[in-house]
């Protein structure tokens, strides 16, 4: 007897025992709920491991390979990979919920298990209860990982990258490259050890005046100052400062100009800094900014974006559970397992694209952070609601 026939026989046996009153209906309900919950959880784990491996390998290729190419210590690179795990788990969990639930419910639908369950006198609610319950549990775990473990790993990650940048200067200043440091740009020549040649520094801060610093030879120095990753000692430097009217300028020559490279320039000012706060601490910090006018509206909006991201991504696990329930029962009659896999992947890609687009609109166009981040969740909620209504009427 194959697995499908065995499962059908179990359900039929439960039905016959209930009808003969040899098995209390409450116990039958318990067995059915336990079975559905177990199936959902197993498929969720399979989908989660699949996505986790993809994201982890991608992280190795993007970050680990880049650090290794720049001769960063192998032990530190391994720690960087370790600290990235909570972030990967937080990203994988909601998408695994959708794909796993769709595959599980779709298979049950195409294998006629849902038909047998309903024919046994069990309504949709007996399937809906474990779906929603597991979705809520996944949301709670995902929020904990996203809000607590990821914050701890981000703090360690920033500290480790600062350490690597001090021991391996080419991480910060790559030879023969153009690098963006905060709001300034540096053109770098050759880098040999701590010696850097042909440095051109463009200062493009918020003031109207602009300046350019040129140095033939420079030396990288370690810094003990808080927040400063490295110091660039530019010898025999020439600085051109252009005034706001663009007709007046000053030319200065100096035997040495000391340029500080801050960790915020290297690691990011807003998103990376905000990611080191928990949800409630970040909320307090934003309220403090607003009350005491500690930051401009653009900065507050970007910090608010990080706040909404901490809750919107985990919460979509619950919405995905609702959506999977409706899609599987409406479209999973034939090839439900395959349908669930491909449909889940497509929806996940679209959701991720909406999230990235929303973040770009906040950062570059200063759109309202709430609507940009929550728009993707709202779309999923509306889709789940519409399909749910269609399923009930059907």
C-alpha cells in the first residue's frame, strides 16, 4: 500500500469509528488537527531549508568572496558568515511559510485528502485552524529572530568589519578604484600595504562650497578614536576650495592633511545604524528625534522605514498562511504540489520586489515610509481576503 492510500484509509477509518461511536469525535478532531499540523510543519521545514541554503550561498558569494579576495583573515570571514545567519533566517521564514503551506495543502487537495476529510464531516475550519495557528507561531519566532538575534548579530557584524578594515586596509580602500565614503568620493591609485598613491578626494557635503584634495602619496594609519576606522595621512597635498558663487576659489598647499574615514561612511549611516536597535528601542529613538528635533524629516523617515521593516516582514507570515489556504483549495485540484511550489516562488519574488522598490522610494525619493513598506503586506492581505471570499462562496 502506498503512502497516499494509507493516509486515505486512516481518514476513512476515523470516519467509520466516529459513526460507530467507537471513537469520540473530539479525539477524531484531535488526530486530524495533529496530522494537518504535522504535514504543514514538515513542508515548511523543507521550504525553509531550501531558501536558507539559497540565501546563505548568495551571501557567501557576495560578502565572503569579496572579503577573501581582499585577503581578509579566513577566521574573520567565517565569523562574518556566522553573524549573517539571523538575517538569512528572518528573510527565509516568511517565504518558506507561503511555499511550504502551498505545497502541503496543494498536495492534500490533488490527492483528494481534503475531499475525504470534508466527506468525513470535517469542515474547512479543521484545516484552517492549524494553518492559522502555525502561521502565528512562525510570525512570533520570526519577529524574535528579526528583532533580537539579528540586532545582536548586526552589532557584532559592525564591530568585526571595523576590525577587519583596520587589519586589512584594502577592504576600505580598494586599489585603482572609486569609492563612495558617506557624501564624499575618493579616487584611489595603487595600495601597497599602508601606502596609497594618487589619491583624489572630492568633498560634496551639504554646504554650497565644494573642495578637492589631491595627494601623490598617502599613508593609512590606525585610529584609536571612537567611530573612526582609519586615518589617511595625505602628504604634500593640494586643496582646491570653490565658493558657492562658483567664481571665487582658494588653493591651499600643505605638507600633511589627515583625513578621517568614519565607520558610518564605511558601514552605512541610517539603515545599518538603525539595524542595531530593537523594535521598541528604535521606536523610542524615533520619538526622541521628533520631540527634540535631533534629525531632519528625511532621516526620521528612513529610521521609520527600518522600524516598519522589523514588523512587516515577520507579520507577512500570517498573511501568507491565509493566502496559501485559499490558493491551494481554489487551484490545487490538479498537480497541487507543483502548483504550490511555482505559485509560491512567483508570489515571493513579487513581494520581495515590492519591498525593495518601497525601500528605494524612501531612501531616494523620500516617500512616506509607512506606505512604502506596508504596501506589499496590504496587497497580500487584500489578495488573501478576495480569494477567501471566493472560496467561501464556492
